[in-house]
C-alpha cells in the first residue's frame, strides 16, 4: 500500500505572529517557518506503517510556494520515500484555500492511487480544519478525522477519534482519508545522516495548472486585525486577597 | 434568505446550549430551519422547536444517522441544500467533521469557527491560534459555516416552530460506528460552564489532579486541562482547552500550574475574569490574568478551596 501525506509549510508554532499595520494580513517575511506540527505526526504515522510492513511507500506532497521544498526535505529526512511539490503561489503570504488544495490532492490521488491519505487535522496558521474532509468528499472515500489511534486491518481501518465528549471509535473502508490529532504518536527527529540522504531522494515539481485546478480564492480577505487586548491585571499577595478580589468582582 | 442549521444531537438528545448559540448567529442571516438528525432525533427536534428565532424544524431519523457519522449526515444535508443560502452549525467536533465534507460536495469553501457575522456574506474568524482576526467575504453562492459558540449568547426559549419529519439520504456505506467512550460526569459541560478550573503540567500527577477537581466542585465549575496535562495522562482528552482542544469563555477561568503557551491562551483568553496560580512569576499566563497569585499550587489550591 502506498500512503500519501500532504504537508503544509506554516509559521513555526513558537513564533508570536504580528499583524501588519495596514490590516492586510500577518507578517510572514523573515519569520521561522516549519512543517505544520500535525503533519509531522502524519508523516511519522506513515513511516511507522511502512516499518510495520503495512505500507510500502510514503509519498509527501506540499502545495504552495517554492520554499515548501524545505518542508518536503524534512519529511524525506524523517523517512518518506519521495516528494511532490506543487508550485501554486509566488508570494509567501499567498495561501491556497482548503477546497483548492483538496482538488489538487484529488488529482494527485487519481494519479498515484494510494491506499491511504494521512493529513493533519488542522493547519496551525488558518486553523480551518477542512482539507482532509474536503478531499474525502471529492474522492467519495470514507473519512476518519481527529485520529488518536489508527489500526489498519486489510480493507478496513479502525480509527479512534478525539471528539467533544471523549473518544469515538469507528471502522472505515479503505481507501480512506485519516486526519491526525496530537496524541497519535510522537514524531521522530531526523538524524544528520538521514538529512544528508534526503537531499538525494526524488522531489518532483509541478504546478497547479498541471492538474487543471483553479486556485482563485472563494473567500476574499477584507482585513486582518489584532484581537482585542485584555486590560492589565494585578498580582495578589495571598489566597485571602484573591478571595476578596473575586468577591468584589462578583466572580464567586 | 434561508438558513439550514445542523443541530448538535447526542444520542437523541439536543445539545441545547451549543445549538441555541448557533441560532443567535444564524438569525442575523435569515429564517432559520433547524435540522435534527440521528438514529433518534424526534425529542431533539421538539426541543429545538422551542428555541427563540427558529422558524421550522426538520427531523430525520435513521439508523445510518446515529453516532453523527460524517458520510450519511453530509449526504442528507447536501440533499436539502438547494433550498438554503446558508448552511451552518455550532463549531463542535461533530460539525467540523461533517461541514467541510458538505462544502466540498457543494463545491464551496467552508468558513470554520466564525466568531462574528458582519453581513450575509462577510464573517470574522480567529486565525493563528487567535493571534489575529480575519474578516472574510464569501464569493460562493451557498455559504457553509461553523460558528464558534463561545462568542455568541444562547438564544432564549419560548418559540414554537413547526416540526416536519423527513427521510434520510442514501447511506454511502463507507464507515460504521464501533463505540463511544464518554466519561460520565455530574459537572457542568466545559464549553457552557460559567466557571472553569484548569490544571496543567505543574499539577504533576493524575492523583494530584484531585486538587483541581475539589476546587472545581467547590465553585460548581467544569474541569479543564492544558495539553501537557492531557499528554501526561493527568486528565482525559476531552478536558483539553486550547487551539486544538475546546474554546471556552466562562465568567471565571482559573488556571493552575499552566504556563500560558499561546496554544492554551487561544482556548481561554476571552474568559471574563482570569485567575492564574503559578509558582513562576515570569510565567506568560500572568500577562492575561486579571488576578495572579505567585504561589505553590499544592498550598494555594487547598487554601483557596477552604476559603471559598
Ligand atoms: C478566512 C480565510 C481567508 C483566506 N483567504 C485567502 C485568499 O484570499 N487567498 C488565498 O490564497 N488564500 C486564502 N486563505 C488561505 C487558505 O484558505 C487556507 O488557509 C489554507 O490554504 C489551508 O487552510 P488550512 O491551512 O487552515 O487547512 P487545514 O484544512 O486546516 O489543513 C489540514 C491539513 O491539510 C493539509 N494541507 C493544507 N494545506 C496544504 C498545502 N498547501 N499543502 C499540503 N498540504 C496541505 C495538511 O495535511 C494540513 O495539516 C484564506 C484563509 C482563511 C482562513
Ligand atoms: C500544534 C500545537 C497545538 C497545541 N494545542 C494546545 C492546546 O490546545 N492546549 C494546550 O494547552 N496546549 C496546546 N499545545 C501545547 C502548548 O504549546 C504547551 O506545551 C502546553 O500548553 C503547556 O502546558 P502547561 O502549561 O500545563 O505546561 P508547562 O508549560 O510545562 O507549564 C507548567 C507550569 O506549571 C508551573 N508549576 C510547576 N509546579 C508548580 C507548583 N508546584 N505550583 C505552581 N505552579 C507550578 C510552572 O511554573 C509552569 O509555568 C499545543 C502545541 C502545539 C505544537
């Protein structure tokens, strides 16, 4: 079985984002970018499937700017076999909407015929939580979202999902789209020799036009603003002072 | 304009708070028809009919719609979509599972976690873990939206909408339910509680999480946790507050032994009053706290529980 893993290049989760003063967006020039943390978990899971002889090839895909090559090389260094970069934007501030990403991924799935697509549950920049579900709809495949456990058994996969009430376990037909949550696994770090080896692994470059997908946005960004800031608080000296402040504020 | 609102139905029961909050957001867009779908959904439909501002309720009962499975639920919504300009739901994990699927089947974008309605086409939503707010205008003919419940007040009760029964769509038969593991609790539900007490890695163990629970019970509060506390096994996953957990905005949020990473703040910084108890005076949680107490939680929390 081949496993396809879409990986997104996003602002590093440790970076404090700054909204541009003109309200046009978030400043991404010269900030540290990394692989979306959920996608690291998806790559890790795919590699573990290969190590367990349940998969024979792991293909990673990124759609976006040329610099997403670095993200793909990281995935290759972790252990993915080959990569596809779909150049779909020139400016680092351009992001492709999940619907367009899903359409491009569908075309790649049609070509590559994977038995499983492992995606992140959400990208930490736009927090849309949509791409996997959309791809699943376009392919007419089953979906197992927010997975914290995944067990593949022949033509079925058992997926344990993190949901509002606790955990839900479902059984889905293969091929399937599974989107991964944080507790599925702990991704490995790439070793130096593997980073060197990754430089020689195949990386194909394509464009959105190769797949005949129109990536023009359906959502027009009117403006981007800072969230409301909270008024500064105070440090209290003791539990008793805390209790009296809470009483004054009518909170208890 | 006509809005179809997917009610949150759990095992035949309406999740009133989440659904009524989404009704508040949806009313601004047009006449609201609520869809209650499930293996049993009639009682949920009756309850939804009483929410103020609901014009009509559709009840779809079918075994395939039980356990909120994405594929049959999305197929049902798509079969109804032609009559509506907006298809919306509260941003629960169930809706986040279903609504992007609906959107893709309709060839439109989904707007996830909208926190504000500007007009019928334009919505606000938090991005980057709530560190920025984006206003977006949809160019699609049908708008598919999930609403972040913590930013809307629940619509009241007193309505008496007509209830109509409809059939399910064909089940694509792609998946089946196996089991739900839901911890029973007498405490209020995390996303609708007026008070939330959360513990972090600083609590140190599952046993000591009892300190957090005792304080919560004294305050009639729900219990929350940071991701580190959940990852370490001190607390179950459905207690996680944050960017990838639940978003809460109670009257009072007490953060104990939580450092205040941006991913945690994303889930609680709209709380009315925030209290932080942490032994490290440099902890970033103090930057959002109204009342900060620099102390060892093992002394401060029992003392606070006693003093209340
Ligand atoms: C309100 C709003 C307005 C926007 N307006 C515009 C606009 O005007 N123009 C524009 O170009 N963009 C726009 N975008 C950006 C775009 O819609 C998406 O944010 C982005 O491409 C994908 O959304 P996400 O990262 O939240 O995806 P999610 O659905 O959260 O991502 C889930 C998973 O899908 C996979 N994935 C997602 N994107 C990629 C990718 N590019 N490559 C590989 N794998 C991927 C990953 O596995 C990821 O973990 C806008 C976004 C928002 C939120
Ligand atoms: C993609 C992604 C998504 C994430 N999503 C979330 C999310 O949804 N929610 C979330 O919470 N996190 C999330 N995180 C994790 C987040 O970055 C932090 O790692 C996490 O919130 C830290 O939890 P913590 O504050 O409990 O632990 P720590 O950062 O370890 O803080 C523990 C605190 O306890 C204090 N302490 C220790 N002992 C005592 C004592 N005896 N008395 C008083 N104080 C004490 C310490 O001073 C410290 O400040 C996410 C991370 C990533 C990468």
